[in-house]
C-alpha cells in the first residue's frame, strides 16, 4: 500500500530541537529506505520549504539550500512519486469536500486529501487530526501510532 506524509512530519524530522524529532526522523528513514511506494505531493513539499526556512517560525531555520537538499534526497529515490493534479482532479476535489464549507487550513488539507484519492494513496502520516474527516483516507500519527 502506498503512503504519503504531511508537512508536519517533514518539519519535525528536520527540527532536532523538537520532542517529536526522533519519531518523525525514524519514520522518514523507514519510508526513504523503501521499498514501499511513497508519495510526496507538491503542496506538502512547498509547505516544508516555506515553513522550515522561515525565521519567524524557527529560531534556527534551515538554510534554503539545506531544505531543498532534504527534498531532493527524498524525491530522488526510485520508490518516491511526486505527481500533481491530472485530468479529472477537480471532480475528485469536489467529491472529497462534498458539501463541507472549506476555508482556512482545511483548503490545503482537502487539496492533499483529493490528491491522495486522485492517485490511489490511502494512508497519510500526520499529526493533523483534520485528515480524519475525509472518507477513504487513513490518518496515522507517527507520534502515537507505534505500528509506524
């Protein structure tokens, strides 16, 4: 089964000062080692670049080159995919959000959930509980789920 990760996992894996660092780093090492198919969707990758390098978010933000290198190392693996929106995506997005009012942080979450459905990805590793609202998506928390 294919999986994906949310930006918070990538951020904690990079933030050695965080109490969640070790769990996130261990998960990312396992996923990077393969052989299971891993999807890294562009909204997640861009959020990682934006947040990890932001001096108002971190006392010691990553240098932009280091953040890009982290993504390059992951994306360069044969079992990692980074597809985007294809034909029919908007219909999948509308089916994903249904009649919900989507605003604020849920816009990005619903975008990622729709990308997951569009590409047949069933599991997201994240600490964001909002993903539980989407049908056909299994949200696994790397900080509480020992089956990681």
